[in-house]
């Protein structure tokens, strides 16, 4: 499951991660991917990040560890 916290993350909903104010509390949903941006630089510089579980990292980087660097 991918949770997009670009608009809602980093405290904009009253919780550091918006998922903990809704889906996690009700359904105990734990994302495989967590995507965020915008609030990381307060809109000054375009920046984003994607965090993921270790099993996904092993699948992505098994052949070439530098394939997703920009």
C-alpha cells in the first residue's frame, strides 16, 4: 500500500503523519510506501522523499544499487 502524505504530512492535519489520524487508528493500516514532500522545505525548494519497507528495498536494489539515484 502506498500512502501519499505530500499534501497532508508533517503536521498539517494535527498529526505528524496524517495516516495516524485516520486509517491507522481505525483499520491499523501500515503502508509499504510513504511518500512526502512540499512541507519538508516549507515551499522554498522542491524536495520529496519516498520511504519503504526493507523487503521492497531488496527487490529494487538487488541488481544495481544506484539505479534510482538522481
